[in-house]
C-alpha cells in the first residue's frame, strides 16, 4: 500500500511492552495501554487521549518542537509536567521523538533499506509521539491509521516525518470545516483500501516479472532495491495523473446529474460471471488459474471502459460494472459475450443486468437493483444476457429495442440495435417473482 507508515498487513516485530516510551509513565495514572487495557491498540493509554502540544499549533517547526513540551507524556497520557515521574532511566522524555535508531535484530537489513527508500525518511516516532507532534489526539490518530489499514504496533518507534505530516493534513481538513470527522475517516479508508490492492498488485507484477531471473550472484531481493529506486518516482507521478483523471471524470458526472441523484441515482447494473469456475479451480494449476482470471479481468475492464461503462470491482470469476443508461450497458454485456465466445481458452460467460435506483458509496454500488442483476446472472444460460423488465422497458423507450410485436410491426426493425425475448416468470430468492428478458443483438 502506498503508505507513509510501515506495511499495513505486516505487524511490527517490536514488542510494545518493552518500549521505553510505554514504560516511562506512572503506572497508576493510566496503565500501559494496548487493546486489552481499553486503549487504542497502538499502545496508547486508556486515559485522556487529547494531549496536544501546548505551543503554537500552526504547521511548521513550532508544532514539531511542541512535542517535547509539558502537555503530556507518551507513556502516561497524563496532563502536566509532573506526569513524567516514570521517565526511562536514561533520562529521555518518552514524549520526545528519538533519533533514527539501529534496526531491530529480527528485521532484514535490506527490508529496512527498502522501507526507508520508499518512505523517504527513517523511523523516528512512536504512534503517540507522532500524534502529539501533529497536534492530533491519539484516539483520532488511531482511527485514521486503522482506516488506512495500518497494523497496530503498540508504541514501537516506527513512524516517520511523513506520517506526522499526513496526520496534520487530514486533521487540518476537519479543523477547517472542509471535512467532517466521519468523512475524513471515509477518505482514509477508501484511499487505504484502494491503494492496498494497488500496491500488492504492482509489487507482485513488477518485482516478479522484472527481477526474474536475478542477476548472477544476486538474490531477487538485492535486485529489487535499484529497481524500486528507478520505478518509484515514475509510478508516483503516474498514480497522481491517473487519480486526477478519474477525479475529473467523477466530478463531471456529479455536476451533470441532478442534486437528488448525487447518492441515489438510476443506473444500469451488470454482472458478468464465468460459468463452471469452481470446477476449473480443481482442474487447473494455481498459475494457470491466475492467468485465466487475469485474462478475464483484463478483457472485461477493456470492454467496459471502451463502451462507456465503469468497472466497479472484480471478484475473480465475476465482474460488476455500471452504465448511465441501458443502451450502453446492453452493448457492454453483449460485447463481453461475443469477445469471450471467440476466445477458445476462456470458459463460457453469462451476464445479468438490471436498471433502477442505485445507492453509490465509497466507489461501490448497493440496493435492490444490484441484487436483482446478481440474481439474473445466476439464472442466465451459458453465453447469454438476461435483463429485468425495467431494463427492457427503458431500452424500448430509448428506441434501442422493440419490447412487443406491435413495435416490430409499426416500423422497420433496422432502427433497433437489440432484440428482447420474454422468458418464463420465475421466483428469485429475496426478490419475489421476476420476468427475465433475453437480450441479443439484432442481425
């Protein structure tokens, strides 16, 4: 994940219970912290979590220097200067950021070098020190970190200046009234979840592909360092470019929609599902299965983007996409079937689509329309597209397909792109009785 802190899914090896910053406080004031004592899980005490620098809270050196003031202690969480009666024997202030230290003996030196290269700074702060230096309560800092996907690390000295700056920026948006606290948490969570998958994806793809085989006499890990050094700045700029493009497209859609459609809006929702995938998992080797899934996801993503839809997520053997209108979704669904049918290396595909009100939240879609599209996919024949009644009616109203014999007789069929055939009504779990329509392309 593109984090300013240590890897989110890899707990630190440092034992927070042996860290001097946790042991330096008065044990009677708040305890040693940690989840079992009711703290935040980052080794922060269960007591007052609102300690902040007593000095100037503006961005800059003043805020950083305030961390060594008398407003609190990293171990006790108490208020004044007298809270430091349990300072470590070496006389250091548990609330004072330390100098970059020697790596823990249990950590690979090359891994630490890579971490410092990627983060751009050495480890310096414990979580409590980082929160205090940023002028953010430990409680809020812990919620931000968890939302971003960072593992609880007790009070290990594992954070950098970039972590402090990120806290300060996010909390600053809340203080300025630009974001509510809950919205800031959502921003942290959506960014963390999205970039976690991106980081795993890129690491697996680039390092596996570009460092195989290793140079003579070098391990793959040793080859990785210069590779990351070269790729990191380029990929960072590319990430920002793509993100800005996506934000521009998303805001354009919002501006062009009605205010009441900002969250709940009418969309065409489609699922495309590989037939017999469970059997394939038992028959194929893991590498072959991975290649098949990658080929399917790539094909689906290309078709959805090329014809004006938006890929919401991929689920291995299934993809979920949306489009602003049924005509666009219908073209995507049929193109997916046509493309996959022409590829003899791929299994059969089935598609289900529905049209109606959809709730959009954090890049995902929810609601009855989404559930109906999923159910239609599960009952669709091989290499076929099923749609619901509202989808069929909307296609007819748009002049994309005839929905009755009268429509066919009234004018030439050449104006229609698609054909619709009603299927037998049938009960669908959780949604009652529905009438699916078989969607095909007109010759």
